[in-house]
C-alpha cells in the first residue's frame, strides 16, 4: 500500500545534516531505503506522543535515536516506583519528578539534535485539535478508552495518521488508523466496553517487557510512514501473545456507517468522551461519590474515616474484591476482611448480609466501585467504597503494608 507523502517536500529540501549527524545516523544512511533523503525526512518530521509511560518510553527513546526532528510529549503524571518495572525512560532517581521532565532529559541525552516539546496537561476535547495540528503523526500510548476515542476522532477530523498500541498482561495490539487511507479506531470499536469490564494495567497488571515490544512496533510504523516505505499496518490489527510468542493479524475494513469517517458522518466535532465511555479519562478526575450514570451513587469512605469507625467498634465488614495473588501482597485480614474476587461476587452474594454495613475494597478503588454498583442493583444499600483502596490505606494508615 502506498500512501500520500506525509512530510512536506519543501521542508525536506531545507534540511541539512551536520558531520556529527552524518556519523550518528551512518547505519541509516548506508541503507538504500533510508539514505540521506530519508534521514532528512526524519529530521523534518514531527511526531506527537500521547503518554510518557509504558508505551511512550520506548517510543520516545527510539524515535529520538532515529533522528525524528520534533517530538511532542503529552503527560501530566509524576514518576512512581510502580512505573519503573516497564517505563524505561525513567530511573529510580526520577521518582517524584514530572514524567515529562524526566523523559525530556533522557531524550536529549540520547540525541541533542531533536526538539522535544512538552505539554504537561491532560488531553481533552478542548485542547486536542490545537495540540495535534502542528504534528505529522500522532501516536497513541494511552491506557484508557476515553482518550483513545478522543485521539482517534481528533486525528480523523484533522486527517492525520494515528499509530495505535494497546497492552494488557501478556498481550498487545498495534495498528495504524488513518481514515484517509483505511479504517479508523471507531470502525473496529464502534462502542466502548461497559465500564469496569476491561481492567486497566494498574488493576490487571502488565508484563514489564510487553510495552517495549509494542512500543517498538509503533515506532517502526511511524518511521515507515515518515519514510514512505514498506507496508504500514493500515487496515490490519497486529496481535501479540507474549506467553506463546505468537504474532497474528486481523484484516480490518472501513465501516461505511462509521459515525466519524463513514459516508454519512454524524460526528463533526469532538464530544465529551468521559460521558461517552462512562468512565474517567484521567486519574485526577475519578468519579468519587458521583452519580454513575444509572441513577446510583458510590458512597466513599476514606482510610482514616474507616480506621476511626473501626477503632470506635463499628460493625463493618470489609469485602476485598481483588484476586488471590493480590491478597498475598497485602490484605486487611487482621481487621476481619474477607476475599471474594470481583468475578465471583454475584455468585456468592449469599455470603453477604444486606443488613450489615459493608466496605468494599480493591487496590485503588475502581473495581470496588464497580462491585458496589452491581450489589446496589441487587438490593444492597449499606455499602461504602474504600477511597483509594488498600494502597491508600497503606500510605495513610498502616505503613507496614506495601504499596503496589
């Protein structure tokens, strides 16, 4: 498949490479598929990375080393110890620093000839078009559905390719959604999954090496698009199973009824993607104690409030809805907590007393909120969600417990 030239030829014509750059990129320059002309395209190109985490780390490292002239990073998080198992652009010394600060420092150490632009803000419908406009390629390194749909729709409206990647536990996916040449993300996933059905990496875990594999594939696709070589993943979804070391692919077709890129488009501007997906796009905007969209609320109790009530002798049952291997990491069994994994709660409701107050708890509060919504639909009313989960309890109440 040959696609239109992404890089402005007039911009490439003005590019020069210094002697140091020629030496730096020599292994590219001796490849006929790249050569001087291709390396100048790379230097003239601009790529925007959404996220400086698991996928963003290898993306930023390899695109920087390859000599992509301008790389933008969108992220507003700080480096945490839990990031270091996979987010290789950051080090132990960076814990507590803004990810953008850490990433930019590493990138410029690898290659001072690139321009690194940082945007320490959440990506929203209000700023996406303005952020995307100056860049040739957008690369999706996010881990939530609202931002994926937002990224897709903004790319379609602007006519830009969206290099997609997704990771979970031992499995990864990659594709290039480019509505001008093939299907977009909505052609594959017209509707988001129900809230709580698909856990995030923070809730379900991810093999630390996996984002390196998928991120490197995304970087490869971006470089192919810039150079105009090879067969891009347009119209194909690449599937990777790390446990069995298997790659597979699914052919994708453009959906003529797609609301954003189909023949009769109904989406002509960016929408409220958190409302569309029924879930928050950003950790800083969790629906704490808010209406869940079905008329039911999730009451919250903080770890300190729970401790105060337990110390006062309140008869509270702590229901842990994590998985057994997470219970082994840390648990509140000394406080009478019981373990019923999320997937078993509805089948084991007979073990719960509707007349007793129940504090539902997971790692960080997301799965427990989903369980509360289910229990509310079955008549349970005396329910509390432990805000921040056992990790917040470990940080604020019992520091002898590890945070994971």
